[in-house]
């Protein structure tokens, strides 16, 4: 990530896809966001169009989840989900995430599992065809 940022700021590359490390440089006007790879515009940068709005058919929301080992009781999973969701809604958590242009999205465990399954199906064919391996 540091090399990407250095290359971008040094005009060695024309553009980059980034997960939020460039936000301070956007706010200081050293960099400009030309589009967001998400289904909706960013609340933090509402004037920036999505790539889909610009006619580029791509979507790539990044979700970060909390996982537990198989066999953890549903009651514990639901309690963790509830408590982590509550913490993520605090002004402190939102402020930290905003530094990376991340927005808080919480959902029940079953909904998150369904999202993960859709992503596996969506990207699975590409991963198999390109013979991508996690080494």
C-alpha cells in the first residue's frame, strides 16, 4: 500500500484502486477521487460518482466481518453480533472508520453468511478459471 501511494503521489502511475489509505491526501487536495467502486456513492464523498454511473460495469464493496470457529453456540454468535454492532455505531468507531472512507454496515449473522455465499458464487468461476491459489 505504501508503494502504491508513493507511486501515485509521485506521478509514476495514473490511477489506483485503494481501500481508503488515500483519504488524507484527497482531503489535502493532493489526490482526487474519480470514482467509487460501490453500489452507492460514498457518504463521505457524495459528489463522486460510482463507476457504474460513469458507465463502467463493476462493483466491489468490501465487507469486513468477524468470524468464530465452527461449533460456537448461536447464542454467543448473536450476542457478539449485537455487541459489536452496538460498538460500531459509536461516534468513536465511526470516526476511526471515516479516516479510511469506510462506512458502518451491520447485519445479522445469517444475512452476512448469505452475502459471503453470493460473493463466493460471483467470484468463484473467475478464481477457478484463472487458477488463483491462496498460498
